[in-house]
C-alpha cells in the first residue's frame, strides 16, 4: 500500500487531526492561515483554532494575479505559469509561518488549500447553452505538498460543480457542522469580496438549510479605492463617510438581473467590477458625480442587497427572529453593518468570535473542516442535492512524493 494512503487511513481513525486551512480571497490582501485541531466529523465536528494569521501578499504577487483575474481574455502562457508559481508561493508562506510559530511541518497532518480564484463562471452569468457551471482556482496542490512535505487537499470547488452545484458558496458545509445550534435559527453572514450567507435551522433539519451569494461585498469598493485613492480598501468607511448616497445611481445599480434571480446563486467580480459601475453611472445620468458619493453609494449597495437577501430568507422560513453571525472583511465596515442592523431590527447581531472562531479566520477554518471531512467523514447528510448543496466530499489529494 502507498505510504500516504496508509497515513490517511491512520489519520482518519485517530481522535484528532491537525490541519492548516488556507484562504486567499478576491481582495488579494493576503493568505489567511488557520492552524486547527479538529476532532470528529459531520455534526460531531469540534474545532479548536490554535493559531491564525494573514500574511500580506507582495505587490509583484498581486500584479501577477491581476494580469489574469476575472478577465475573459488572458495570456494563456501567463495562466499556465501562475498555477504552479502560486502553489509554490503559498507553500513558502506556510513554511515561514510554521517556523515563526515554532512548529515543525511534520506535526501537521493536512493542508487544506482553497487556491486563488481567477475566474468564476456560473451558468446564470455566462448564459452559454452549451456549457454548465465553471470556476477556476490556481495554486496547484501538488506543488504545495511537495514543497512542504505535507499531504494537501485542494481544488474543492470542482466536485461541487460536478455534482450539480455552482462551485460556491462552500461555507455551508462547515457552517452546518460546527455552527448549528438546536433551538436557534442562525444566519452565518460572510462579507468578503462577494457577500454570502448560510441559513442554519434551529431544528437541525439539514433539508431546511440554504446558502447563497447576495451580491457585491467589498469587491466594488476595493476596486474603486485602489484605482482612485491608491489605497487597498476603505478602512472604517473613511472615504464613504465623506459622501452621500446617490439614489439615482443606486437605483440603476440594483437593476441588474442577478438581484432578482432565485436562491441559490453565485457571482463574482466577473460581473461586479468597475466597468459595471461606470456603465451604471452613465445610465443613471450621473456623469461627474463625486468620487466620495460613488463610494457612499457602493457601500449602500452592499448593505441593501445583503438586507434584501436576508429578508427574502426570512420570508422563506416564515419568521424574522434570527441570530446573525458576521465574518469577513466587510464586517469591519461600520457603515455597512449599521445599515444592515437598522433594517433588521428583529434580529440579534454577533460576530463568529461569539462562537470561538476569529471572524477573519472563518473561511480558512471552514476549508480545514472540508479537508477533515474528506479523510475522517462518512456519508454526508446535508443537502441531498437540494438547493445547490450536493451531498459530496470535496477536494483532490496531493502526496508529497
């Protein structure tokens, strides 16, 4: 028997596993590294977040990714070269981080790598009748495994698509396993580049779960401030606070078909980008609008589309009293959160800190949970293929040798 297959078998039978979860989002701010100790599987999963950090990406890394990111037409050689290069970069970051933590790589059972999304193409966006859903993440798992010497599970989204999903959101699986609570209906709201949420029923009935993207999270604001203010993001909404919401522009921004589509649905910067904003400015007759007013309006767009999606979810489940647990970069934006809370007065608001998971670490932790399920889990009871939640084990395994 291959030594690594035997190692995986032993690993799955042990009480606990030490897994590094990795996440790099569309903001390209850095690599999230979550060192997790995970026991059990499925609804018996128990996670202890031992360490967490975000290692900022260097400018040459960001520039290289942006040369192909969310573009229909790219230099194919560049894409081909970036796939292993990103994997090697991530591996180097992992090894340096472990050294800084004083942890030998041999103490790590698995790496769970999301990879770097460079294009997301659900059928509801590409509209081509010949093809189904598609998505592409680079940062090859073989390169991570070989360079770190650690078995790596990666490329999670392809199985989701193969089984009938759109490749996102994947947070629903980990959300259900580690955040469900009997007697409390919960919304797990993540405001990353794109905002999404999972509804977790207090009945623990897996057939009642649903998950969906809501629209832009930080992506439009980040792109706008990077272009016009030479900043990575609008910290504490400092720029947006100086402007006023332009209702004419907001109305046009909200007219995109995506917002009217039924749940579940996914999207990305392929739709929500600066070209979209500029087109809407022209359509709204707002040429010459101040940069600050545009930022205030984009901020409000994120908030109102999250609210609308949650309210639709409330209608689906028949009541308004929900506990909403936020995570992701957008939860640090006071304008977004204040508007959401003011529009949902019957709900209670928390961050995932209240559930013992650092809100900035949540997505990296959830990929560690998916990797744990891959080696230690049994038959999934979640989703059953309904509502875009196929009951499948996700990820491809890469051995160090």
